[in-house]
């Protein structure tokens, strides 16, 4: 109880300081900055603006409700991070899920770590936090990287240093933005993985990309099968995916039958003259021996 009273007393003191119209902090040397910046304080939810640079655009409602229930039971365990604006106003740096959950259950205040940050730092901190927690889908990461490059005039090499990623990793994410918007949405919704997207991006024409994307969804192709499919298309520049991908219906039926028998995805490639090949992927030596026994 003594600890709680002490915390409340501290909170009231800082709250009074924050409401002081003369307390407009923009640098660490400003008056009272040492009492506010770097501290965790209770802040009125109504005084917090959302982060305009938030990389994540999709919030799972079920997960938010679970978080809200947890906060209702245990309180906000990890403070959000905000930056100080003029007067008693703040802008969210990171922790929008916690902020949304707190609002949904009617909380009036939330514990927050206060710091100084410019727009570049705002975006960078929110991006890095979400990436480290693996909360972003590949397209959200790509859009955030592109936003940093555009707004701060960073090169890909400089960006890779800022976010602690290899330059090739940054490049691979940025290339995803060349995918057709429908495919980007499919990736964000979890219908395909980043590996699928990296394979499809080797096809320049959007219509061709969509034809391959449809094939992936219809036949539940793995990344490896998608790479093979793209290679098959690119090996004949005069052949459109609609031709490459259109096979007799019996081929699909046999694939499903084989997949059920082998307990593994099976890909059958066929040509107009009736010739073709059957691919049966395996995950290990043990898996290969299992398939070998089935063939016997």
C-alpha cells in the first residue's frame, strides 16, 4: 500500500508539472526536462495522439480483446512510449495495441515512458520495436522501409545500418512493393508467405503475377513449387502463365490423389504432347525413406 501511495504521489506531482503551460519541452536542456524525460508516469489517455508513423496498419481484434482482458486483470505491465509535445500533450511512439486495449476497457490513464524524438526517430523506433517483436507482416515492413528512405533521404545501406538488418534483407523487403496490390494484400492476409512473394516478383507483368498467384492459392503450392513454376514460365519467354498454368483437370485430380497417398504435396508438370514429370518433395532422409517404402 505504501508503494502504491508513493507512486500516486509521484504521479500527481508530475501531472501538475505537465499541465503547466510553461513546460514545453523540446530539448533535454529545457526547464524541468530532467523531471519528465526518461521517466515513467501516468498519462491521461485523452492527451495522447496516435503515432502517424505507425508501421502496423492491421490490428487483430481478437488479440486486442485478449490483451484488454489481461490489462483488466493485471494492469498495464509494460508502459507505452510517448514523446512530449506542447503543454500536456503527447504523441505515441510505440505501444498502440496497449493504448487501444486500455481505451476499450475504459481506463483513463496509462503508464508511459516519456522521451524526446523527432519524426525520423519516431518512425525508426516504432519500426524496430515491431520488427523485434515480429508483429509486422512483410508488406508493413516494406512500406516502413520505403517511408524511411523517402522521408529521411536514406540510402538502402544507411537504412540497413539504422534498423540493424543486412542490406540484402532490406532490398528483399523493398522489392515486395513491386508486386501487384492484390498479391500484397494476399501476403498481408497470410494466404502466401514472403518466400512466395520473392518468387513471384521475378515476373514483371502484373497480369502474369496474378495468374501465378491464383495457381498458388488454387493448388496450395509450396515456396519451392512456386519457384519451379516461375522458372518454368521464364524459361519460355513466349509462353504466358495462363498457358503454362492451364493443365487438364485430371492432372489436378491425380495430384490430390498422390498428395493424399504420400502425405506430401505433389506437383505434376505436363506438356501439350502428354509428357511431363512428377515431383514429390521430402523434408528429411527419414521422410524420403518413408516415401520409398510407399513406392514399394
